[in-house]
């Protein structure tokens, strides 16, 4: 939980929490299995701490493409929220303009 707080203090917005699973007997043993309920509690805590996105579960893995997609969507969302109101104003035709009239 302290690491999560440190990440938020550093303005980290995306958090993934997963469980190490031993791929073969030649790799390090699993010391403790974390239950899905604990991952759910950590997800809720992360959201309450202000993370914009928390993926938390025993099978969650960081993914370059998923992260890239999410970050792109987040940047687009931030840009739209910061756009000046004048950027969304439709222009009206000049006074006296008639649609379909020959020039």
C-alpha cells in the first residue's frame, strides 16, 4: 500500500497488479498465492487513491499494446477536456448568403 501511495505521489495514473506464477520447476517457487479477493480490494483502494486505471488480479500482466491503447485514449480525453470552448463553435454563413444560389 505504501508503494501505491508513493506511485500516486509521483503522479502515476496507471497501475497493474498481478501474481507471479512459476512457469517451470527451474524458476523461483511461489512464496504466497494472493487471492482474487485481495486483488479486488487493492483495485478499489487504488481507485480511491486516484489512479485513473487499475488492473488487479492474479492473471493480470502488463501489456505493451494494451498500455499503449489506454495511454492514447487517456491523452485524447485530456486534450478534449482542455480544448478552449471556441474550438467547438460552428461558423455561420455570411449575412445574405443563400444555399444553392449560383455564384
